[in-house]
């Protein structure tokens, strides 16, 4: 097999460089940054103008909406027949959950999206396929110099269905090469879809890929696949085992309630591997079943469960891995229980479409896992991300000795809009996952360091006073592709004087960024237009309890993120631990239609999909705000980096 020339420059029709701002603010209250954009950034901007102009034309060709090539045309919803499209099956009929939004209630008429708006929604440094539908990350791993990402993919449409395994490789988790489909539904045992699975790397270098197949009869079975050529670092061709299916659902589990095997871990005392599979029982309890195997072909279902939680429904995409309590390094999945090792169990709750985790102890002899805090068990306690984030999976990266988390962030617009733009869904930026040795109660997630290689020009601001009820525009070159780090300090005297108890506060139900309290909300408005008709607020809110104690909430408000109405908009968030002496910090990655935010170093995360109509291209701005009634705040430090685009492109395979 010919290995492609990975160094040669290739035109990338699917990513964008930042655009310059159309006009500058001349408002005297705008704080100025201490750094000027670098010459490199200016060169990038010039390149960006040219690239985006070209891309607009390219995209008009691809997504032309029936208009003459090269001409910007408004879609006329009246001329479309969305009802036909909404009747397309999105999963439930095929034994898996609903995957995207059909008609969005109250959205009549549908918003007249233009090509220009839809083109802008494509991201610049998040992983997404060239076109069509993607959902769960599958089988992530590092192999012979390459990071591999497989993903649930529909090669034929921007809607869920016909599920195959897409495949891409990267040297650095930032820039990606699209490879041919790794597995397609071509056997009776996966004819209805090659569903989610995980990779296990054995010490001798072999790889076992165990995945769920939905059979011709929509029964969920587990299958084994392995690389056709283990010497190929790109692992392009895959063979399915002749022994498939290797695991059938146990008799007491429904045929469509049994899926998504984890990475296996080695148990030396048994000379065997173990893996977990998600299920639910007839009483609506979520379950992780534990299997043992010596050869990945014959499996024994171990007695009892790895874990189960009453009333949590079907557990999809279970993940199970060790974390170190004594160091900032990740652990291999086969590390095994020990004095400085805790275990994370994660389940994707099918009914809520949310990923819940808990930290606990694994008893290898009993084959059971127990949460540290029963009231924070899987499905009722902590979530990886309080926004649009689902079906996630981790892998251990032996090169950087870290555990890396991938998560699927779906669209929150209508299926009709997805069909118009020709694609749906992103993977979030890969995140390192660590046990939080400070709080001892949660994980810490942080974008992998490599993402910082995309940072270009930086603007820095410091000590910006935010009086009560203020909105302060930031003189940012443009704010569509940015990485922001901010640190806030609350006026101490206001903090001490405030006595108002606010026990009922909750991000989702308390009026969002417009709901004023004594000590919040305050933070940033991103992807905002000049008149603030569109804005997504990323903010903190301090709540005082009846005992006088303070708790801090971290929220993201999408309610004003777009003038379009055919979008699901929510206020997301949760409480976040803040230790004595800590200031309030947030990092925000803004990439066109996605905003990923990390509070307090990654103790709480929120991902939003947003679809502005005015805050696009050069019209996208950023602001600071303080909507508290009793306390002024200071943005002690604010750093905003423009982000370059990642390279995501296919390569051609030479003859064998
Ligand atoms: N997606 C796959 C299933 C999994 C679900 C099907 C989670 O294996 O349970 O596309 O989104």
C-alpha cells in the first residue's frame, strides 16, 4: 500500500479562516487590549477574506438550493416540502433512540435560512466529516504514530440511518485526514447498522474492535472486527470475525436493549479480559453487564452486574476506566485497582440524551463497582457536560500518558436545515480527563494541549470594572473562531453585605442571563451582534443559601442565540465547586456554530450549538456583562486568541 504524502499542501474546501470585523466600534467605553494583532494574524485575515470568498462560491455550488450557481438566494420555505423529509426514520423504528430534531414546535413558518448563513455554521477546528450525518465517537485509539477516530456515520444523508463506521486519523488530535469507511453494514448481524464499539489494544500489539450490530431483525448483538493489515499504521481495512456474532443478549434483556461494548481491561488473576455492555431491565433500571473473555470470541457473562441504578432507563455507550488520585497522568484501562486508583463509570442515558458519570471503587474479585457517594450515583449525579454532549468515549493515550475524552454534539436546529446544509453533528474538542485532587469529588476536563497550536493573535485586557447592570463591548478583531480565558473577581464588600437568600436558583429555570439576582449573573456574551439582538451568555451566578453559605453556578443561555425560531434553545448549567481563595475562571472555545465552555479549570463544562443570523462573519462580537443587582465585578484578566482553522481533508490511497 502506498502511504500518502501527508506533507503536501492541499486546498481545504471545508474549513474557514477568521474574517475581519466589518466595522470598528468607536465607543469610548470599549477597553483596549494590550497586544496588537500580530503581522501573522493580519496576513491570516487577508488570506481569510480570499478563502471565505472562494469558499462561499464553492459552497453555493454544493448547497445551491436550486439557485443559479454563484448567486446568493434565500430559501423559500413555502416552496419546500419539509413534511416529507420529517417522516424519515430517525432511529426509534430501528431499535435505537431518536437522533435528531424533526419539526420544532412553534417554528412556523420555518426560518428562511440563506446559503451564506448555513455556510458559516460549518466549524473550523472541530472534527466533522466532509458531509452527511455523524453521531457517536467509536473505537478511539493511538496506533503506530496515529490517533484514530471512528464514528457513527451515514454516508448517504444528513439524517441518522444506514449507519457505517467513518474513520479519520491525526498526528495531533487537531488536524485530520479522512480515510475510507472502516466498516459497512454488509452482514446479517449488522445489516441494520454497524453501531457503537470500542477498541482494545493488547500488549502484543493486536487490536480487538468489539461493536454492536443491529441484525436484519433489529436484534442487538456484539461483534468482533480486527485490522486486515496490522502493519498498516492507518488501519484502513478491517475484517469482521467469522465467529460473529460473539455475544447475544441474555434472555432477560430485550433484544433492542443491549449495546455499545467498552474497551476491555486485562485481569491477570484470570488471564482474561473483561468488558462492560449497557442494558436495561424490564423495570426500567439502567445496567452495565460484565463479560469475561480470553480470546474475544467466547465470552462468559459474570454473575450480577458491574453496576445498576434504578429508574435510569437504557444505558448507552457505557465507559469504565481508572483515574489516578495522586498524579496528573492518565491511566491505562488495564491498570487494575490499587491504593491511588479510583474508577469512573459513565453511562449515556438514552431517555435524557445526557452523559452521567460517577467516581468510585472497582472490586475486581466481585466484578462490581461502587460509587463513592451513593447520592451522586450514575444517572442521578454529575454530568460530563451540561449542554449538548452525548455518547462519549475515552481512550488512553500512551504517548502523552493521558486519558482523552471524545463526545458527540448533535444539532439543535431542524432536520430540514441539516438537509439544506448537507451535514449534521460535530465531535467536541478532545478533552483530557483527570481526577480533581482538590475537590476529590469530580473530574476535570480540559481541551487537549494541542488545540493551543491553533492560537494566533492574542488580545489581552485587564481589570475591566463591571458595574451592576452593565454591558461592555470588547474591541475584538472578530469573534467567530476564538479561544477565550477570563478571570472574574466579585466586589468583596458587596459579597459580605448581600444577605438575600436565593435557594431556588437553578440555571435552567431562573430566567437565564436576564434573570437578575444580588450576585449574578455576570460573564461574557459571545457570538453576539452589535445590537445584542443575538447573543449567547456564558456566566456565573452566586447563590446564597439560608445558612448564609454561597454556592456558585455556571450557566450558558442560548435563548437569544438566534433570531431564527426553528431551533431548540435552552439555558444549561450546574453548580460548580469553587474553593477558598479561588477566583472565578472560564475558558470558552467559540467555533462558528459551537461554543464549548469550561469553568474552574474544567470542573463544569457546557457545550451549546447555536445558529445566529446576524452575529456571523464580521458581525460576530463579544461583550462582558454584569447583570447582578448588588455587586460590581472585575474582569481581572481576559485573553482572547484568534484561532486558525484545522486541516481536515481526505487523502487518496495508492494501489495495493
Ligand atoms: N448510537 C448508536 C448506538 C448507541 C447510540 C447507533 C447512542 O450503538 O447506543 O447509532 O447514540
